[in-house]
C-alpha cells in the first residue's frame, strides 16, 4: 500500500510553474509533462525570458520529444538525466520488502509456537 502511494505521489500532477522551475533549475527540462502543463508554461514566460532566454525553445522542444515518446509508449529522457528519484523508490521498496519478510517470518514463528 505504501509503495503504491509513493509511486502515485511520484507521478503526481504538475503545474505550468513546475515546468518553468524545472527549466530554471539547469536550463533543461528533465521530465515529461502534460501538453496542458507545457502550454501553460509557455503562457507564463516573462518578456525578458522571451527576449533573452531560450525558455520557449527548450519547452517546445521538450514538449515535442515527450509527445513522440508518448506515442512510442515511453517517456523520453535527456541523456545526462540523474535518476535520483528512481534510486529513492528502490530504497523505499527494499525497506518495505524487508519489513514484509520480517513480519512473515515472525508470523510463521508464532504459528510454530516459537513466539509464545
């Protein structure tokens, strides 16, 4: 149950501002967002970002990459993307697995009479 919650939270709905924050972090959009989120981000670009920055081009390029990947059944990711979220998920799933195995072993010991 906890693992399912973590997976759902990881894929939670983002906002157009999240797209801009992702871009502002390192000049790259590191994940795919919905078309509505990409379009909303394009609407939020400030005039100075429009004139002097590459935000619009980066967002439009990433939106096209994500649309292509979605049509192919996957999510496109930049070559150098860090997978810290994936590592955290595996750690949490490992902890849950250990807890479930430990709980099962304790229950089996009680059934055999070793836990009285």
